[in-house]
C-alpha cells in the first residue's frame, strides 16, 4: 500500500429531508429548492463520500405566495389578483388590494372625503348631512317641497307634497291646471274650437275664438263677454259685432 486513500463518490443520500442524488467526489449534487421556491440548490460531494453541510441556494427564487387576510375585509386570493372594497368611513369611492407575494398592497387613491354639508341650491339653504328642509312649491302648485341633504352633498328633493292648482270650470271650459291650455266648442252658431289657458290667478283667461267659423244665430251673451260699457265689441275672428247692453236680443 502506498498510504494514499482514494476519493469516494457520494451515494444517493437524504439529509434533513433533502434527497441528494449519487454524485462523484468533488462535484456538486443538485436538489430542488425548499418549499415556496423554484430552482435547484447544490451541495459538494466531499472525498469521504458525504455531502457538505454547506448548501448553495443562491439559485432559488421565491414563488409567488397567495394572500390571506385576517381582518375580514379582503378575500384570500392568488398572487397578482386585484380586488376592490368600499373606502373607509367618511370617504366615498373604492379602494383596491393587490396580492403581491403574500402581501396585500392597498391603493386608496380613489377614496374621496365625503361632503359634510349640502350647499344652498336656490331652493334649500346650506345645511349638514341628513338635514331635512322644506320650501315652497313652484308656481302653479300648492303645498311644500321636502329636501333631504344626502351623504353625497346633494339635496334630494321630494315633490310629492306639491299639488297642481286648478282653475275651476266657468261653464264653458272644464277644470284646468295652471298654465295648461284648454279648449271648448265655439259659441252657438259657430263651428270649431275656442281656446284659453288657466292663469296663475286661478282664473281662465279670455277665450281665443280666432278659429271659430260661421255666423251667430242670435246675440246671446257668452259667459266670457262682460259688457262693462253700454256698448261693447264682440270679436269672433272673422267678423266683429257690436251689441248694446240695454237692448234686448
């Protein structure tokens, strides 16, 4: 014997749960990286036929991790997933959470502070959120408007309390809402329709008989003709007639 020992190859070996393949002495054996990482890690096969305790895992790359959340706000999701939720109290809008390697990255750039009041809009004054106010209904209506300052800073108007005002029937024209047109047959002896409108004073305006055609059969007085003087003029569109209030017809 010359006193020299021969290097021994390393057999397939399991060390601390890692299985190293059979490897020649002086070379590196390769094994998969630990759980949660991709790639290979290496250990040198020593001359005595065992693997070195030093493990080279510089080539191992961490795998993306799923995200878990204990707050109850976000749902556990795979890496790279984006989900949305409402902004915190006192803010409006949506915030997002992106799962990045096991951690939620929160983006609240779209969260806007909620208004604290509704501004005067010409109908209701400036008031705080949830305040309720009343105002007069528009012209031609009776009752009250009801406004509620909602959390978006806008007055929400309820018009159900406003009731249209009407002109009562005058014997010729039917009941009519304010500012609404109304029509009726022309006076006796004429064909066509006479028209009018309900005024804001709740009285039917003087009739427009310009579309009435024909000749009167008598000189009877229409309910819309008021003879303030001893002699008045009746205009029926095509012809004009004069009548005296002190003469029989």
